[in-house]
C-alpha cells in the first residue's frame, strides 16, 4: 500500500484528516459507517458479508452485495484522488491498514468532553443502529469496568501535533454519564399493535398475517405487563408510543419480518427476520408472538433482565406463568411479591428446569429477606441457596444467576463476598443497566454510598425506560448520605412510581429530618395504605448492612413518624 497517514476521528462526528490538515472525509453516510465498522473491529478487519448485513440488512443478499461493491468503489476513488490508501479488500474480507491510520481515543487531548461516539451517524438501518448503540454503551462504560473489545490505540505525539484539534477542550476520561438533576416521572410506554400485513395477493399470506396479529393480541392480553397496550385508534402519548408491526411473505418457505418502531421519530428500535417451513405454521404464530413481546420488553421495559428468559426454551404455559410473575414482581410490594412467588413456582411445576423462573423466584425470596417481608427468614434463605445451586448446575456463567448468588451472600451477612461476586459479573457484562444497578445496591450495603450513586446514575443513562427501582435506590442512597439534593431525588422516585413503598419510606425520612413531623405522619399514613403491616423495626433486614447503624438510624426516623 502507498499513501499518506491519516487521523480517523471516531469521537464526535466521524472525520478523516491527513497529516497536513487536509480533510478527506467521505461525503456519504454509508461510506462513513463502513469506515466506523472496520475501525471498531478487532484488527480493523471484517468479512464482506458482516459489513453488508450491517449496512443493508433489509435488502436481499444479492442487492446488499451489489450496494457494497458500489460504495467501496466510490470510497476508493475519493481516497485515491486525495492520495490516501488505507482500505484493502479481498473476495471475502475488508480491512483498514492500521499502519497508516491513527485514531483519537479517550485520553487524547483532541477529544472534547461530552462528545458522543460517531455523533450524528444515522443511516436508517436497524442492524447498524443496534451495533452503534452497543458501541456507544461500551464507550460510556464506567471507569474501572473492563469493557470489550480493545479500543483503537492512541496516536503518537508526532502525528497528533501535526493535525488540527476538534476543540481546545480538556481531555476526556471514560466515566459514567452525569445526571445533574433527577429525571421526571416516567410513564409506562404505549404499545400499539399495528399488526402484520401480507406481501403478495395470496390467501395463505393474508390468513397467516391475520392469525399472527390475533395471536399477538391474545398473548399480550394474557399478561399484566409494564406497558399499556393500545389499538391503532386508541389514545396514546406520541412521546412514549411504540408500534409493533411486520410483513408476511410466502414462497418456498414462510418469511416473517417483525419490527418495533418509535412513533415520534420513526426509528426502528428492533427488527428481525424469521424463516419457517410450512408444516410449522401454527406453532410459528405463537413463537413469533413470544419473540416480539420479548423484544418489546428488552427495548422498552426490562432491559437486559429480559434476556434471561428470551433464550430459555419452555412451554407456553410455563412462559405465561413466568410473565405473570414478572408483572407482579415489578409492582415491588409485599403482597405482589408473594403472588409473584406463586406464579414462579407454577412455572417450575410445569417446567422444573426453567432457569429464568428459578432466578426470579430466588430474587423474590431474597427481596423478602432484605425488605423485612419474610415470615421465616431461615427457610427463605435455604430455598434461595438451593435455587442458586440448581442454576449453577444448569447455567454456571449466567449473569443473573451469579447476581442472585451475590444477593444471597449479602442477605447472609457476607458483604465483601457479595461485592466481589457482583464485581466479576459487571466486568463480564458492562453494558447492562440492571446489573450495574445491582452492583450499586451491594456497594451501598457495604457502606460505599458514593460509588452506589455513581453506578445508579450510569445505569439510568443507558436505557430510555429504566426500571423505577433504580430511581428509588438512587434517592435512598442520597438520603443515606444526607445529601442536600436528596429530597429532589425522592420526589422524582415518587413521581416515577406513586405506589412505591420504598419511595414513601424515603419521603417519611425526608420529612422527619427536615423537622416536618406533621408531614412525616401524613406520609407515614400513606405508606400504611400501601402496606398495612409495615413497621419501623422491619423496614429492612439488619444483616444486609455491613454497618448496622445505617439500619437503626432509618428505623429511628420511621418511629419518629409513628411507624
């Protein structure tokens, strides 16, 4: 290869700059996206098919390959005219010549604070958007987490000195995205079943599309979920509305395309193609309905937590029992958790090896322990440990199974072991808001409140619809630190979930510490309407706290309010 060395900027808008300062950035968005895909790949190389599927995922294989050839030809001509030769290709592979390319990196002085990775690079392809979202989460991972894959190496001082900087801003170090003020109250997202329509004029496509839409509505109707299901004509909030839709094609086999779209922006949040043989036609309707609902749960409600059941095969009856349990557990009240336990046990009765139900049942038992709800703490702890053992036999590296072990150890008083186990989990899964927030909770139990706040804030920055319990735990951590902004975070937690017992507990403590004892009693009475059996001495489990004084201080504040 011949040609000048160049700087490829990935932070902020993508740009390509020669050592003499000449900007040789390609004009087309897909050309920029192609460079980004290679730059963030191991060794700067990928197969043609992988790149093609990221840039033209909704075209046929032949059309995508032709589009890639056209894009590469234009990119090479533009670089050749500028005396730049950094791109190599063979029949099966594309590669950047890393000996001739330098990258801006996190510790480069040319990187501005607050700039996004590949800012503004939107090509309208769902596969590329998914890849970019994952890369941005890695870029924003908290300092101290081992985020894969390895980033591009830092540029040597020689070429850096000869290139124009993006800005004179100070260097950027990777750290959690700041949350300066509490988020406003979250609403449940509206899920609009737009339905599937047939591609073609045959009755077979039409009947299958109608049946698939009806099956999707039936399954959604059987679940008490965290989103509001609406018809196309129903009332909705465009800012929080999402459409489920797709197409059905039938040639030599059945092809179904399903997608989840944000109504306000038209952005595809998720899309997937499925191919099936004809003889499975009725099973397919149920299977696709489950996949679509699971995708909505991952993107809009549950986040990474939902992945514990999406890859676990089971019967429809066990799946529906499990989903009912998830809806009840999300209410986070004593009675709803008790009923969720019944649902999870029903799921395990139908499928004894269904690990998602084991994990969720274990977390409910641990929640009963740490929230002071367990009638027989020793029995609950024994059952939680037995479930941990079963999960480790079936899925020894499962992230949430290992998280369950960490919380079980915390409930047993083994605080440092709990943090050590969870630290290993978040090193393995640095992009999961739920797992990061779990680590934050355990850090708080160990007395590291500032670190707890840091992890909760970062978890909230990673998802559009974060679980309300993260906001509540963030408020509680501020409260334990006597932070002046704690009341604002408590109000935000109450706005996000007005039925949260934990948020009401925080509001009582805020009133007591502010000297508003009349207000504290009013909030205490509201708390008792949600949980009539609540008492100060059982607001949590003392064993969960490394410093028992934390437990007793909150109990004392609650007694001041008459609890």
